[in-house]
C-alpha cells in the first residue's frame, strides 16, 4: 500500500519520540512492502517561533493532503506567557477542531513486564485492559465565551445533544468489539451538561442491547481507577474529565510514556499522538520513552489503514523489548536495564525484523 502521513514533531521530547516512531514505521514499510510518504510540518511552539502561529496554514495544508497525521507533543516554558492564540497548545486544539476529530481513543493496558514499575500493587494493576473514550472537540476547551479581565476569568461548558450522541455511539461500538461494558463518567449531581450527557447515554443504550452500561460520578471514578481498575472496559467521558482521568490511568501501566492515542472521526481519518506532553524536564537528553509514540503508529496502521498484522507486529515488538528487560529511565525497576531513547528504538526495530524472519 502507498500512504501519505503528515508528521508534526512539535516541541520538547516531541521530535525525539516522533523520530523514533518514524524509524519503526519505516522498518514496517520495508518488511511489508508499503510506501509511506512523510510530509514534515511545524506545530506548537516551534511553529510560533518560525511563523508566528501555532498552526500555520502550510501545516493544515500538509495534513489535508495526507491520509493520517502523526504528532509528537507541543508546549514549553518558553511560550507559557504568550497570549492564548500564540500558545503551542492552541495549535493542538485547532488541529483537532479543524479536522473534527471528536473521538479521542486512549487504551490503557497493563504490560506484564512492567507490573513492578507501577506504583500500584501488582494484584491491582495486573490484567487491566480498558479504553478511555474522551470527547475531544467540545466542552470547556472550546465553548464561548472564553475571556479574561483584570478581575475575573470565564470558561464556558457547553455540550449539544449531537456532540454527546456521536461520542457515546463511538464508545458503544468500541465496547461491542471488546467485553461489552461502557462506564459513562460525568458529574450529573451538579452539572447541567452532565445531566444531558447521562440522558443521552440512557437514550442511546437502547440501540446497543448487547452492551452493559453504568454511570459513575467523576470523583468516584478517579478513585475506582486506582483501587479497582479491572472493573473498567470502555470509559466514555467529556473532554476535560477524559484528559485528567487518562493521565491518572497511565500510572497503572508504569508510566505516562506508555500511553498512545488516536483522535478520530467516523471516516477513518485520524491524528495519532502520545497521551503525554512535551516533558521539558527531560527534553533533548535522549531519555524519553518512545513507546507511546511507537504504539500510536500501531494505532494509525490499524485504524486508518486497516494494516492489522503490521500494527500487531509493532505492539509485539515493543512488548518483546520490555520483556527482554530493556526500558527507559521513567520505568526503571530492579532487574531492568535502563537504555536511551535511541537504543530502545533500535531494539524495537530488531524485534520487528526478528518477528518477521520467524513468521
Ligand atoms: P508532560 O506529560 O509533558 O510530563 C509529565 C511528566 O511525565 C514529566 O515528569 C515528564 O518527564 C514525564 N514524561 C512525559 N512523557 C514522558 C516520556 N515519553 N518518557 C519519559 N517521561 C515522560 O506534562 P507537563 O510537564 O505537565 O507538561 C509539559 C508541557 O507539555 C506543557 O507545555 C503542556 O501544555 C504540554 N502538553 C502537551 C501535550 C500534547 O502535546 N499532547 C499533552 C500534555 C501536556
Ligand atoms: C492532551 C493534552 C492537551 C489537552 C493540551 C496540551 C491542550 O493535555 O492531549 O492530553 O488537554 O487535550
Ligand atoms: Mn492531557
């Protein structure tokens, strides 16, 4: 197959983990006979510096001319005091909105080789396998008015019935292909948007009689994610709750550096990016865990291109390297060898080749 991918490395560790993911992508291309045309473009702080915009028109054009988008991370202290429209994060929000990528899919799966790296007890973290489905283009992040004055600040929380329906339907569909359980997380004891959310879930569930549904308040969900994470299969929630709960859930796996994500709409087009940010504290040190970015490429191959064996090959290669005892510094535990980002990627590529030869 021949595909065009827009590659947006961004800031901080974004370029390091993106380069790693692209190397793995190229090894898959070579092994499976695909051609991936890569269009590199700027986003975030690096784009602000070069073009005075966190999402330049050239970048949007490169993405429009592509079959999928691979993104690293944006942000950094250098741009923290910029006005809202010149912040790196605005580039990310705008690209999600521009392409209507309303469904952010964030799988959280315990890795057997990393159980010792999780701050949770092994018996709590083991066998966890859930997907957080986060609404991505609505809610507090986008609704107007949004403004600041000397004496006060306003953010607005709005959800339309249609916005809720489409993300809830997406969660039901995903649950159907898994263990058939949806946990809808809201704050319906306080928020009007959450009351509507709960109503919509109740309405839509009639179309999915094979799926079990439960409602959970977000504060209690934050607790249960840590005390009893195995009870979750598919978690569906609004934009900001999903942002917070997914970083929290990442600790089950041992590190935020393990979580990939797909931001999609219904036609298969998507943006693939790690859940983590630009990690300024470790940027430029060849220390970042590239797993989240590499696993995001696997999600791209499976979801946007239908390349199932190729996606599994990447996932198995990452797991294989971790099982062999190699990991980056964020995961260090007794008995493991801490390696650099580059060495970790080399090992993943060797593993892809080894799997291919043994097939
Ligand atoms: P962060 O996710 O960048 O980092 C949180 C902690 O996790 C840090 O200690 C970091 O070193 C560690 N970490 C994150 N990813 C890692 C990896 N792959 N390997 C090893 N360690 C990793 O969150 P933050 O520090 O709160 O934010 C930093 C910047 O990133 C901010 O400007 C923020 O706006 C931005 N951000 C961007 C995205 C994105 O682009 N999708 C997501 C979150 C935060
Ligand atoms: C994420 C990030 C972004 C978000 C920020 C950087 C805008 O935290 O992708 O999880 O909050 O959506
Ligand atoms: Mn986040």
